[in-house]
C-alpha cells in the first residue's frame, strides 16, 4: 500500500497527472467541517491526508487541524501547497495503525478513504487497529467522521476492498452512529462517481 501511494504522489507522477493536485476537497470534508463546527469540535486530526486536499478544507472552516499520512511524497506535496496557501496545518508522517499522539488529545478525527486500502491477509486486524487508535486519541464525546469505498465486496477492485454497509457497521462496532449514508463523492483523481459510505460516530 505504501509503495503504491508513494509512487502516486511522486514528483514525476504529480507532474504528469495534473488531476492529483487540482482535485477539489471532497464533499465529505465539506460535510465534516460543518459537523465538527456545529458540535463544537475544534482540534481535528486528518488521518491518511495524502496531499492535504481535505485537510486544507477543514482548516479553512476555522478548525485547528493536523494531517498525518504514511507517504512522505504525499506530505512533501502537502507542505509545498501549505506554503502557497499560507496555511498553518501541521503535517506528520505516521502510520494510522500506530499514531504518535498522547491519549485523548483530539476533539474530532476525519478519515477519508483509508480502510478500504487494506486488502492483505491481516486487513481486518489493520482496520481494527485504525479504529482503536481513533478511540484512543479522541476525548470524551469526540466525533469520528469516516468514509470507505462502497460496493459489493465480491465485486472487488484492484488494490481496494469494497465495503458493504454491514462491513462498515462491523468495523465501527462499539461506536454510537449518529449518521451513516451513501454518497457519490470526488475521488483523489477528480472522478465524481466515487461511491462511499460516510459515517459520523460519537465515542
């Protein structure tokens, strides 16, 4: 997974494919920004932020945001964009399964399109670890906003595990679901037919 995304965010690929840096923030990020503000959640962690397209959207809404990603190439591109935008987002290189933060230090966590990236034999354990980390980092009554690629699991896609609603609910078992809905969103290649489950969960 890391190799694939480091290649995707490599300088050569970013130069060859203008869609990557030109893609607007997702609908999910816009919805999340409203949700966090309405619920008074100010300090936000964006897990698997990539080049920061949604991270900057969250900050522009007046939130204090830290973005993390395992891909250094993605974070380098995000840092360069931060300078152009004169933004203040902090970016940290980190594995979403083992995040380098103290317990209970965020009001909200946003995670767009990570869990479906786990396709190997230990995928269920990796999903569990990411969700467990979110629970560890959120303060009491913290909000997790999570998306995954939606579809029939047996249909499959190259390097992506599609989630049924049941799988999405199983992954977030133990959380209080405030909202779960199906959306067509903007993917990282600017496709507008990116089918996802969007969920808002309270710790």
